[in-house]
C-alpha cells in the first residue's frame, strides 16, 4: 500500500518561487519547449498539481476560458511531479486519462482533496481504487495502470518538459512552448488568462506575417 508521510499541501507554498518577472506579466524562455499539438495550433499547457490550492482555484477559470477559444487554441495539462507526493498525483491524472475519464474525474480529484479533505485517502492505492470505483473501474485495473509502461512514459516526458520550461512554481501556463505565465508574473491568478490572451494575440500576429 502506498502511503504519504508528509502533509499533502506542504510543498505548494514552498515551491512558489518565481521566475524573473517582466512588466508584461510573463517570462520568455531562451530555449523553446517542444509542443505536443499540431503545428497549426497554439498550445496552452497548464502546469499543475492536484494538491495545490491555487491550481484548484484556477482550474474552473481555465475550463470556462477554454470554451470561449477559437479552434486554433489547444489546452493540455502537464502534472508537475516535483516531489514524490506530486508524482503520485501525476499518476492519478494519467490513470484517469488512460481510462478516458478526465471529463468526469479531473475536477472530482481536486474536490476530493480541497473540499472533502480526502487527499490522504487518495494517497493510498486502496483509496484510489475506491475513488475510481465510482466510475465503475475495477481496482485491479487501477493498480495495473499505476505503474504501467504508458504512465511511466508520460511521467518521463513530463519531467523533460518541466525541466526545459524552468518552471518551479504552480500553477503556471506555458504558451506555445515559449512563454511562462504564473500568478506572480501576472500579479494574481485572475490575471493569468488575461496575459495569456495577450500572448495568443501576439503569436497569431507573428504567424500571419
């Protein structure tokens, strides 16, 4: 049985270390990170952890914002596995993805931790099995996926993208693999999507030239 000895939220504030801040509300990477979407799309990568309360606050805003976007915008999620606790919850995200349950389970995982205070339960394999049983998933399937080749591959790819992005704080948004927007650079969570809109407009202008 997997267990977590440290409090689930202990790392979040400690990791809220900002990158150098530009007046525009974002930082630009000196070396772009390869995107995961079609070349015709503008990728908005949401770098998050389920245990981070700021990520929980931002996620509904992102979901509402995404519904208003044109077809050239694609939102992807990048779980930040900065430490063993967050790596565990990154696996939970990819289990939900493998089961094609993200639409139902993504916010439910956030709510289990931040509303129902059941994060410690989700930190155990038995707790994960009980959670996914709500979606008629067999416990053996959850356990098999947890350490599967596919999940391990996603975690390795995540680590490489995170390292290249230089992100050390969540939540953060990586736009087109070139720009990083976080709560500090944007001067508040509520401004992160406003800055993202400005960057998207800039990128569209560049591509049209």
